[in-house]
C-alpha cells in the first residue's frame, strides 16, 4: 500500500512538473510570438500553420496565415542536430531523419529533451517502401542531440510548441510538417542525384517529393498529399481554396 501511495505521489509530481514546463514556456514565449505575428500582419493564434524542414540546410521554417490564403514565413529555426544523412528513413535503428509529408500528431511535455512534437512517421508510403520494422517516435525537440530526430534547442522548441499547440486548437486538425533532404529546386535536385552512391530508388523518391515542394513555392499553400499504393508514390493535389465565412 505504501509503495502504491509513493508511486502515486511520484506520478502526480511528474505530471505537475510537465504542466509547469509548458506553463513556463508560455510565460516566456507568448509575448514574443504575438509581436512576431503582429509584425507579419497576422493574428495570434494563426488560422493556419505549416512547418517545413531542410536536412542539408539545417533549417526549420514556420509559415502561417489566414485560412485558405497564401502563407507568410514567420520564423526560421536552425536545426542544431539531425543524425544520419540525406535520404529517407527506412528501418528502425538506421538513425535517419525521415523525408516526406507528415503532421505533428502528439505533444510531449515530459520529453527528456525539454519539450517535443512527434512527427507522424511512418506514413503509408514509408510502410510500403520501408523495412518490416520501419521505426517510429520521430520528434522535433529541444537540446542539441539527435538519434533520428530534429533538435532545435530549448528556447526554440518552447516557442514552436506553443505555436503548434495554439494553432492546432484553432485549426481543428494536426499541423502539417514536410521534411525534405534539401531545397528541391532544379539545382538542389541535381545536386542530390549527383551524390556518390545514390540509387535509382532514392532518385525516384526525391523526384516524388519535388511536386509538393514546388506547389508550395509557387502558391505558398501547403498541398494535399495522398499515397498511391499501387504506384508506391505520393500524389500531390492543390490545397482547398478559402471558403466564404458564415455571416
């Protein structure tokens, strides 16, 4: 009985500490976020939020805007640590950061790396192309260490955690996060394909990411992305236009 009671006290303490961590992050970050969004001509919290990261450039971009309208870049965070190399994650324990189209599907206020946001890897294409055990638990988190995740240090993850949390509440759906090997303009794609040891399968996979990258570059709208199981490829379609608001 005493052991159960002690365990209950410890669990309550850990939960309270996690809640305190998020509350403290809000205290430190909210005023700066409100100002950042105001300077960008945007409301807080935003009606839409979109994240995209580039592994080679070690950058994580945050875009926001009114629902159905072109987005504006509000912040760029340096990626402090990201294990592996260019190329998709295919197996548990390969230490690769995934490449593809995902969402933030879980908030972890009790992370060993301060705070963390889970990326929805593996998606349907990852499961189709990957090993029997493709791995998982890929996060964007604080600190500056990585074993397959994106580490952006503690201050930036506090701000990002608050942004994604508040935007998700307003959007009513998960925030999209798209992970690329590098910027996939013509020069970037050519540079990837010229790398030593790159397989035809890798080249085909990167070409499959390019339409999603290009769509956002041209429209500043995150594309809709589905998986064609038969073709083992992504299918990119235009994002929905803004609808008239009910009066």
